[in-house]
C-alpha cells in the first residue's frame, strides 16, 4: 500500500499516474475485490463533513489526487504530491491496457444510452479494448438484481461506475464482497467526456491545471459545486496551522 497523506481526514495515496496504473494491474493479478476512488477537492471537503462518505473513501484500496486543488493542499500541508492522477486519465490508461492485455471492462451509470455511446467511443480510441457490457444508472431494485447477476456472469476485471459522488462510492462499497470484481472505480463526470457529451479542456488548460475553469465555462450549472473550493482551501489552511 502506498503512503497516504491526510487531507481534512481523508487519506490520499502518494502515487503518480504510472504507479497508479501499476497498482491497478496488481489488483487485477491479485483477483480480490478492490475499490478505487479519484478524490478531488470537492469530494474531500464533502467527506470531511460526512462521516459515512469519509469512512468509505478511507477504506478504499486506492485513493488518487484528482485535481490541482488536492496537489495544492498537499503543498500547504508540507507533503507535496508529485502530480495529480485524474479519473479521466486513469480511465484512459486502463482502457489502453485493456486493448493490450485483454482486461474485461464493464461500464455502469449515467443516463440511458450514455454508457453504450462511451463504449463505442472508447473502442474507436483504443481498438481492441475489451468492454464486455454496459448499463445505464437509472435502475430500480429489480433491474439492480439483474445488473448484479450479469456482472457475476461476465466477471469483468474492472467495473467503472458513474452514479455521481458519493452514491457511486457507496454502491461499490456495498456490492464489492458479492461481486468479487478486482477493480471497481467511481468515474463520475468522466462519463460526460467518454460519451462525447462534454469536450475535455484544451491541452494547455490541462497543463495549467485549469480544467475546472473550462468545465465551469461550458457548464455554468456547476457554479454551486465550485463554491466548495474556497471552503476547502480555508479548511486546509486551518489544518496546516494545527
């Protein structure tokens, strides 16, 4: 297990993108169920005020620093992380390795048709990517049983779940033992990019850690979520003083 940095009570793994992918590979080789959380500043701040959410994240086998805000916080706390490991980048890396190594992937979540469209786009980007199934996230209790049965039958190596945080993290934690999938990962807003519904920020904005600003500009409805950032920063400053 990687060393973890405590940010507002949430443990963040001190790993870079290459190490994260290596750990994913080790999880798959191990065969036991593992949960992966990509934690941005908003999620960490939420978890700092929500004990259930915080416990689920801290019990996950991998928690990556998804966003420049988390890297900023690590510097404020005197333990700078080498780089951010975003959800979308990790998903792309896993899909690329699936094409190379045959890892079986399943995509669950978002509105009807979105996961299927994402699968088509992923296969075009990574020919040979082994996506064995998809299902939307608007399921009832009966459909959920059918989804679980399908997952037990297909036995994917990686399950991507896009139900929004923290619902996706709760769902994974609740079903891990039953499903026995080596890697289950909440991917939230990454589905918007994978499906083509939202374009990713230009490369120069990614390099300048301005993806959050790009998403806000194209999706003004995210404004309320962005309001968590100054609260997160103040809380980190307070932790740094203690």
